[in-house]
């Protein structure tokens, strides 16, 4: 699957691929393959990238056009 918003989010945040790859603990070439769709992005990276960019997984996946993250649920006591 190709995630076109990965590159847009990274560039909007002025981050090089190498920095995002280091955040994820992977090689820059591997991350590049995720951006271009040459490799499938593992689902475990989606919440990390959403946190990094201050957005939601649904935005990264293209399921919504609302870039702001969802509000957190209040924890029950």
C-alpha cells in the first residue's frame, strides 16, 4: 500500500528521511521504500508516525482529511 501523506507530513515538518527513519529505528533506505510504496509500512509504525506528526492514523491512511488528532478519551477512575 502507498501512503502519499507520509512524504507530505515529513516535508511539512521539515524533517529529512534519515531523521524519521532514526525515530522509527530503521535504515533510511527502508523508510524511503515505505514512502514510495515499494515496501508495505508495518502497522506498528502508524501510531508512532501519528504521534511524531501530531495527527491521527486515519489521516495517514487517507481515511479522513482532518489533520488534527482525535481527542483523547478521559480515563475512568
